């Protein structure tokens, strides 16, 4: 899933490539992706793209007083093309959910792989009309140590889940939460409300370090290279069975919520492998 660094990089790419261009038309292939109807998508025709930004993991394409807001979900992506094909989109066929054609013949497709279609597009006059944005917690890069401490103190939950909860802290997903906890040398199962002042300081530092490094790698990349750039910079996420780059121990994996997490036992859990709690429940 695209997270804060990748969405910010996509916004930066659109600011460089698309701002100042006029929208010729917007076509929808996956009707389920469009979550609003007023104003209609036809209201974008003839408008100029005036900016592009980010709210957590939501991409915000500004068209004067209108905002085309995109959430790419787990398997969505933006593909920018210098010359879009002239053929019209066929509803319900292929991975393309939505296409934005610009006045110079360029534009971009929003695509989604797989069968679980979660990509969402909203055309609104105020970004807070998007339910997911209205519920967002503070941006992960915008909190100082005191703010993070205050945020986590009342949360009786595992820190892995807290970092992924967009209503608590926005912008971090499955991959970067693994990376942050590895850098902070924290167990994914550690309770947020029981972190010591030293652990909170390490966590805050890790959030800043991991996300800033990822932004530096990502911003300036073309949309087509962002995914590979993200994978290349990961220390433990997606590297089950490989040696930890810090200590050489084997990176392990356990199920967590609706996905899985990766961690290093030596760096994060005192050398002890974590129990796979979802599997344990199935075996009862």
C-alpha cells in the first residue's frame, strides 16, 4: 500500500508535471471507485490543475475550488503517461479505474490490481467532505516528542496496530510501521501506554528517521519507479528469512490483523520469536 512517502512523491510529481495543465476530461471505468456524485466529474472538464498535495495517505489534486481526492488502497497506483491512448475506456474491463486526460495529450490512469477493489475517488469542494480525511489523526511527521507521548499515553493497544491506525496517526501503513519499530528496537506487541520515556524517544526518532529517509529516496522519482525504490530501502519488511542488516539474525514473520508483520528477534524482542497469535487462535 502506498504510504506517506510514496503519496507525497506522487503529489510532488504531479506538481512538477501536471500543475498548470487543463483537464480535457475524466473517465471512470470502475464505477465503484467513484464515491461522490455532486459535483459530477464533468465539472472538472476545462479546469486547470492548480496544485497537488497529501492528507495522510490521501492524494489531493486541486482544481481551483474543487479537489479530486484519491485513496489508492492496498493495490492501487497512479501511472502517468506523456501520451494517453485515444481509445475510450470500457467500463469494468481491465485494471484501470479512472483516467484523467490533460490538454497536451498527457495524463494519468489510476489502476488497481487484484479482485478486492478498494481504490476510492472523491470530487469535493472541501477535503473534509471525504470521510477518511475528516477522521485522520495528526500527520506522522508533524508531531514532536511531547505530542507523540500525549497521543500514546491513553492507548491500551499494541504499538504495531497503533502506528497503522490512521485515526491515531496518519500516513504510516504496514511496511513503514515494521521499519520504524525495527529502528526503534521495539517489539510490535509492546503496549503503547507502557512505553518508557526512553522508548518513546526512540520511537519518535525512528518515525522521523524512517519517513524522512523514505521521502528523500522517493521525491523526485517518477511514478513508475516509486514501488521498486520503496522495496529497495526496506530493512525488514518483506524480507522474511533474510539476515537483519543490523545484527545478522534471521528476519521473522507473524500474522497481524489482516496482514503480516516482519521483525528481527535480536533487535526487537530480546532474541525470542513472537507467537503467531492468529494461528494460535485457529489451533485452539
